[in-house]
């Protein structure tokens, strides 16, 4: 950044993750929902560039949230080797506990759990040793939240 400040240069900086998605009022809501779901749940959300914060214009917020919650509830959890599965296990038990603690912290800070955020036990006995949780959507979060 210092080197770029000596002249006019295009700069891209990684500023610590928590990558925001901005959904404007004139967005194609269908496309925005698809993008938000991919950005949040790809690799069970275990990618540093996931779009974990989604800022949606208030004019389309109700429609957007309704569709995101509906599609999140429909995410198939299970064996990632199956074509129908869209979400596998988290990487470890300690990571699962950490993610669940983030959900608890968000609730303490006033967020609303719109869906998910709970441990999940797959019906397939082969998967019962995995560290699964239901995909979570939080609403009414604050930009002052420690989760940001």
C-alpha cells in the first residue's frame, strides 16, 4: 500500500476476511440469492473468502431473506461424495464447537437465528462420527457485532 501511495495505482488488499456481499435494490434477486448461498456455504463455510456478511438493500430485504432461508433449509447435509449432498461435515469437533459458539455469541448480541445453527446427526450410520451442523442464517445483526 505504501508503494502504491507514491502514484496512482490499482491496489487490492486482503483486509482480514469477513468478506461482505452487497446486494443492491436493482439486483436480480434470484441471482443474488444464488450468489449469497454459494459465497456462504461453499466448503461448509470453511473458506476465508466466504461472503459471511450480506448487506441487502431494505427495499428487497424481505424477499431476499425469505428465499435465502427457504433454500438454506433445503440444503442436503451428508456424505460429500453423493451428488445430492450440498454440505458435508466441518473439519473437526473443536471447529464445530467454535462455529456453534459464534452462533451463541451472535444471539447474545441480539441477532436472530432465522434457520439452522444447531448440531446435526446424519441418518447414515457411516457418517455419525462427523462434525455436522445445520446451515445457519442470522438476521438482525449489528455492524457493531463482534462477529463482524
